[in-house]
C-alpha cells in the first residue's frame, strides 16, 4: 500500500518538473498541484483499502501515472469491466492488486481503460497476460486493433510486446477483443517508443540460399533487397485459372500489380483435376510480371483434403531419419516394399515430384517463382501444420532438398510462411519470411506488430505480407516505417464482386487507387527487365 502511494507521488513530481522545464508552470501553480497531489495520494491509499471504486482509482492513475519517459502502467484490475469480466487474484505472479478475468466470450463482456496520451507518436505496449492453455486476443486503442497477444499456456503470466503503435495526442481508450477468451489480463504498460529503426532493412540476405539459383532469380532477389525499406511491391492473387482480379484492378487504377499470385491447388495428384495456373504464370511472366505460388496441397492419401479437420492423413507417420530426399520414386517404392519407409512417406514424395514437374516447366520458360509452400503452418489448420513444429521442419527440409538437389530447380525464391518464430526453418532453408494478415474490413493499418514479430524470427531475411484481405494504406506504412517487401491481396471476395468489378467490402476503391498510384508502391509497369 505504502509503495503504491510513493510511486504516485514520484510520478506527479516528474510531471511537474517536466512542465517547469518547458516553462509551462510557475512556482505558484506548483504549490497548488502539490496540494492536489497530497489529496490524490490519500485517495490512492484509500483505493488499497477498497474505499474507492475502480473508476475513481482510474481517474487518479490517468492524471498521475505518467513519468518523464511517458510510461503509463494500467493495472487491469482497475479497468472498467462489464458482463462476466471481473477482478481476481487466484493466479500467482500478478502485479498490483490482481488481474482481470472472466473473458467468457459473452457479448456483454467488456474491459477498457482510459488514458491520456501526451503527444502524438509511436508508443510501445507491453501486455502481461496468462492462461492455462494457449489463448489469443487483440488489444485495441480507440477501437483500432493494434495487435494480437497470446498466452504461453504454462499457467503463468507472460509479457507480449506490441511495439511502435501510433497514438494521437489526447484521450485514448485501451480495450480488447476477446478472441479465444479464457485468459487473464494482469497489466498493460505503455511507453513512449522510438519507432521502427530503418536499420532493420539493411543487411538482409540479397542472394538466394540455393547456390545454383539462375541469373534471373538472383536478379529478382537483389531487386527485392534493394527496394526493401523504401518501396512496396503490389501483389494480387487470382482465382485459379482466371485473371478477373488483375483485370478489375487495372480497370479501377490504370495499373497492374507487380506480383501475381497463383496456386498449385488443382495439380495435387489425389484430386485428379487439371491445373491451369502454370500457363497463366508463363503468360504473366512474359508481360514482365513477377510470380508467386502457394500450394493448397490435397492430402496424398486417406481423405484428399487440405484442412486438418477434414482429412485423417497423418503425415507424422511419414517422418523418417532415412536419407530419402535424393532417391528416385522407383528407389522409394523399393524401400516401401521392404518396409523401410511408410506409405505416407512415399506418397508425400510422389506429390512433391508432381509439383516439381510444374516448377520445372516454369523454369524452362524462365519464370522465377516466389515459392511459398506449406503456408500458415503454425496455425495448424492445414494438415502440414497439424503435427507440431519439428515434423513440419522435417517436411520443409525434405521439400527444399528434393526440389533443389534432386529436381535441380534453380528458379525458386523460398518463402517461409509458418507464422511463428519457433517454427522457423532456419536461415539456410529460406530466403524470405512471409506473414498472412486479414484485418477487419476497411482497417488500413500497416500491421507493425506482425511485421516486427516476423523480423524477429531471423533478423537477416526480407519480410513480406504474403496474403492480405484489406490492403494497407501506403501512408500508414510510411508513417510507421513498416515496409513489407510486398503485399498480396487474396482473390475473389477480397477484391472483386460476383460481376468481376472491384468490391469495396474489404478495401474501398479510393484506397485501391491511392495505393496503386503511390510512388512508394511498385506496379507492373515500373518493374525492371529481369530477363
Ligand atoms: Ca494487475
């Protein structure tokens, strides 16, 4: 109790000295503030005996808990709470007098805290939260989603950092979106930040990890590194076999994206369909455009689906320490017959070979591919992400070695899209790190938290926004210094309506036009000749 009181007095003194230094306060006014401070201190001690409601305690903290470095500590138990949300103190390790709990996913639940931001700029948030399991929720500032927090699930409180959040001067309501619910919020610390340093854009890898990468692939990698931190390449996925999205963007903006996104979904052998995207990519490349491919890989056996919940394919049964990456399919069949590898292992290799044939056709047509296989693995919703990080890493290495050393594909720039640091495959096994983000409709934020998270996986790799719903506002990318190497809007409803015209459901047309015509955004017409 005594310690808290002393803290408040210290904060007040620092604020007063700050304004004296700025010539805002005279000694007479300081005496008046000192008197008010003494009263505040009494209130703050009352708070700890439970005599003052949490809202008046918040008011005191609001005017006092700010020091010279603009640090504001919000104890969650002092927040405004409704519905099932309430303060508690059963989980050990909290700060202050407890924490907020009862995030039961009911619509009547809410938690918020009002702070006053002294000047517009970038602030760093540290969110202390805990749960018995892995849980995720979002923090908002004046209604804007500033980043996702997750618990470690070890029953303890842990800190999550959301760095470089831009806040306007004045009142700011800090709140949250429950997401998965069932977590405890201990405190939120807001400090004046430095913003994102431009140093992070320097010294990233500009040479492909494959030492035999062809000339065009090397040129593209170098180009991406040169523009990283300065400009963003525009990108657009198209619905398989069609060009509706890129045509609609051209009609609305007078520009085509620099990168077009394709997918090997219908080349998966288990569904026996005819893919069309290889030919479209060759056409696009002839126009001077860059190509990226993902692969919604229908499981090779059991139920042919790519969502974990729809297939019973268990790829962990494929994992082997036998050296299989460079073996021919015939040799692997012999190993299967002898019981040295499993059917799962054999069929995974067969599928890799089928997709490698398509990539070989692209290589023969001088198409370099920003290759983003095994995407969004850390989320576990796809079968390749359903068996944990170590099995995923085994599969990634197999894919890399088989495609690079056995199929000798030298036209690939490898994009890691596991979306978690502990799933990272390593600096020797990828060229670029990609994150996929689907913000709320018309939310044009640059998504600095996810960007910095991804930068943190390695520190040596270019980071790209490999899938997005809403297109981020280029002005906010510049303001926050969050220069994704490229963005790549997902297809169909995320950009066009049923008639093939621009849909404004996610990104308004005015924003699309602004972004595509910005001198900070590279479009097809601005790409150099890589051939
Ligand atoms: Ca607390």
